[in-house]
C-alpha cells in the first residue's frame, strides 16, 4: 500500500479549498431530490458524465472493504465530484476515505502518476450516509478527459449495512478486504475483482462546455447485457461516442439508468424498483439532465407475471412522459425490440409488444420516437432480431446490435 505524503495531501486540500470557493460547496442530497446549486454554483455548471442506477443491496461479507470502482466518462471537465449512495442500506453507512484517480491504462486499478486525489465532504474525508440517502462530494481538482476510465475508491470501516449496488456493470472493478487502500496506487493492493458497481451512483464534471445530459432509462438492453465486458459497447456508450465528435455547443453527457430485468409497472428485487418509482432518483436528480430516452416494457410483457394488456404498459409510459415534462425534460420513446426465438416468447406476448409499439409510434405522447424495433429486426421476419445483431439468446442484441441501436438515434432530437 502506498500513501500520499503529507505535503501532497496538504496541496490537495489547498486546491480543494480553492475549488470550493470557485464552484461553491456541495450539500448532501436527500433521497429522491435533485442536487441543487449553491449560491456560488450557477445552474448548469455541473453536468453528469457517468451514472449507474442502483438496484438493490448485497451482503457480500466484505468487512473493512476498499472498493475501486472503474467507471467510464462520457464528457470531460476540469473538476469532478462523486455521488455515493446508501439507497438500499438498512443502517447508516460510514465512508472513512474516498479518492478519485485516472488509471494508467483502461480496466486497471493502477493509478496513473500524479492523478490520485483525495475526496472530501464539507471539507472532511469521512462521511456517514443515512439509510436511503445520497451524498455529493466537494469539488475535486482533476482534469477528467472524455471517454476515459476513472477510478472511484471508497473505504468503509467494519461492516454496517448491506452495500447498495448496480448488479450488472459489464465492467470489472476491484476490491480489497481488511484495510484502507483508497490511496494505494499499485494494482497489487486490489487482489479481487467484481462485475458490479458499489456505492457510486454518479460522477459529475465542471467546465465541460456541454449543453446538459441525456438519461437512458431502460432495462437489460440499455444496461448492456451480453455486450463484451470492459469495452463499453452498450448502446448508450455508442451514442456518447457519436456526441463527442459533435461541435462543443452540441455535446451532452450520457447517463445510463438501465437496470437488467427492470419493468415499467412492477418492482423486481435485484431488477430494481419499477421505472415509475425510480424516476426521481435515476432521472430527475441527474445534474444537467435535459432529455430522457425511454426503452422499457419488454420485461412487463415477457416476465412472470406477464402483463398482456398493452393499455396498462402504455399508461405507465405516458406517466413517465408526463412527469418528465413537468420537470422540463424532453422525452424520446424507444420501440420494443423483437424476441421471437427466445424461450420466453409466446404469440400473445408478441401481440402485446406490437400494440405497445404502435402506440409509441402513433399516439404522439413522446416528443420523438427512436424506432429501435425497426433498426434491429430481421427484414425477412419482423418478429425476430436480425441474426447479425442477435447475441444468441434472441432477446438481447450483441455488440453489433448495440452499435446499430446507438447509431440510429438522430442527434438533433436531443
């Protein structure tokens, strides 16, 4: 384990104090509320660059646990802050030490020289997050590039509560048991890996020049299930890459609020709360959010208990639009993709999917429609996914299919 020298730590604190003066102190955020700028933080300064929708809590037996979450930015900035969550914890969560850093190479816990930064909350390193709560860090002086991995490391002493987590990261992160390794710079300090994200629910940047953020609200197809690990091939990642080559005034952060197994209408354990219940946390609370892309409903249809009444699903989607409009957001509706050939497929379910898609395309409820169904279906059989896009389970696209989906979104609609 390597520790920052006292002189370096003092410099970090001094830089952080300067950023606090320039950007304004950041307050803890109550569950379901949107982070509000302080007097010194003009609206729009902070924009989300990465997010994960926490779905449940897990007891993985890790005591005195240091977790180095690997997240991937969409837009860059000259300062960064992180959001830590105890959303599904059953007791207070003490976080004694948090750091951010850039990795020396992608998908590695090893820190690039000179990039490790201490993270504080109201000027101190330790913070206690109440059950259901979220805290936002003070600004951290670190130039964060776009489309780059970022290491967010937390040390939680003892074992106080199950860890709120996002189960399907499609990304390896790292952890160590029994000691505080938050300021370790070498890979050897993190001997174990995980494919979930723990505690970290968002990363925001300042000085990005972005117009705001786009939130992708969805299920496993948005979450990137069956895409390649560690390669950021989810369709929101493809969209983010396309946005980055736009002129600076047309760029957005892209925030993935997909949860595998998620539904519009029903809660699902590790599949998270119903989309209708998680809007406040996963959409409206995102800094700088301007647009929502909704791709939800296939699990209401194909999972037990099956919802075969399309009117109930479309009513839920209409409520998402109405509540989003009330927050001043633009809403794009994604049509549900085909799944004939899946073991879960039945003719009544297909009829419900088609009815929901007809409503999405024609009801005029959404501000615009992204016809994902038309993008990925087989021209020879509209009930099936094109074989080249199929991951093999006939329900989820593979990398090529996700690339087609992310490439099909008209950027002018954002």
